[in-house]
C-alpha cells in the first residue's frame, strides 16, 4: 500500500513522533509513505514529498511537524473538494492518515463520506477531541503552563501582587484545569462555567490577606461579558482568533480596580505549542500513529485511532468529531475542593 500523511491545524508536541510511527509501521510491512505539506493545503495543491524510514527515525523528540501545517478547509468549496479527490487518485494513495484535531478530522470525515480511504489520528494540546481519553500534545503543553505559574509565583510573592496566567482553551478548559490543579492556583477560570466576578475578587482578597499574593489561571475562551478590547478575525473553519481578546489583561484590570491589589497578567500563548514532547506524549503519539496504520491495513477506513483506557482502538470518525469534549462535573468538583 501507499500511505499519505498530513498534519493539520495548530502544531503541538508529538506530531513528529506520530509521523515517524506511521512511516515505520508501514515500512515494516513493505509499504511506502508520502507526506503532504501544510495539512489539507498540500493535498489540495499537490504539495508532497516521499518519507523514508531513515529520514523519520531521528525526529521522535522534535517539536512542531516536519510536514508543516495550516488551517486549510479543503471542503469549504466544492472545487477544492474535487481537487483533493483527484490528487489522491493521481498520487495513487491507498490510505490517507490525517493527524489533527476536530477541524482536520471533520475534513477527514467528509472525505470518508465521499468514499475516500482515510484514517484519523487525534491530536490537540486542548485535549478536546471526543472519543479518546487523551490527545497527545496536552501533557507537554500543561508542563509548560505549570512551569510558567511556578515562575510567576516567585514574582507575585516578591512584589505582593496578584498575577493572572492566560492559557489556551477555546471551548474546553482542560489546559487551565490541569494547570490550576497542578500548580495550586487560587482560582481557575474555565469556559465550562459562568464567570463569577464577585467570587473571583473574594478569592484574590482571601489569598493576598493570607500570604501576600494570589495566582490565577484563566482559559482564553472564557466569557467576561462586556469588556475592553476587540475580538480577533476568523480562520477558514470560522473560529475566532482568540489571541486578540486579551482575557488575562482584562481580568488583571478588573482585579486591581476592585481589590486595590497590584495585578499583572501573562499570556504564554504559542509557547505552549512548541518544544520537545514529554514522555507521555511521545508514547501516545507513537501508539496512535501505529494504530492508524493497523486500521488502514485492516480496511477500517473512516475510523480514528483513539486511546480507550489502556488500549488503542478504532472508533468511527462520527464519534470523534462534531462534539467538543469539555471538562466534566467530576473534574470541576475536584477543582473546587482547592479553591473554596
């Protein structure tokens, strides 16, 4: 068989490990692989190159993706959808492995509905893809965010300040949840819960009175209601670009105004995406990449390789996309054990 591979959407640690796993698992059975550049754009525009075992063996620890990525929607226009199908036929691709989050996998689902031989691999640092227990990229991103909180703690304590760390998370607050739990933040704000300004100000007052400083973690996607600043533009899938919303800065302004506590904010943004994957993400990406090849060899197209408990299994793409996996009540209950 001839495998095609693409990585779409935002980059995250573990993408190269997944690419490596697909190429080497396929090569073990005598199959070949070609990589499409810049996600679905490469399939649409015919941008690709062969991938050999020798090339991918040393990329396990590298961040980003050697294939490049983009937020191209290949089914936004029917003419583009036709180009995708024609390219895959011209390149004689027997199985396309699409590595990405909800948008990339939604495009894969549409290709499968049109008869394309495609298998998905879920990745996102947001951990919000349904159907899988964890996505690779998440643990590495949270490691970076927790390190940032620990560094901010030193400054907050030294200057008797409140500091807000803004982390990624559009509709799901998994990154903020894990960062807040692991760092012992005084308050953690998630998109899954309504913003309660009175409660937040009380948490800041209580923390600063107890030890002289306060640490807060906030998802970039929380709804603060009327505020300063403007929303960003939108990508090809219609998602608002959240980096321009300045949630952390707005929270810092409100806290200082309401409490009189000197307050700063930090937005680590894309720093969460880069860098070498940590242990869990390296292993998970490797298992999911190999699992996707196994699904393709078994003829199970239209499925995505996911982590279910301790096992990697295949589930229909319909089960993995279209529904955002949000933070559940049991996790929220655990979180509020420590910020009450």
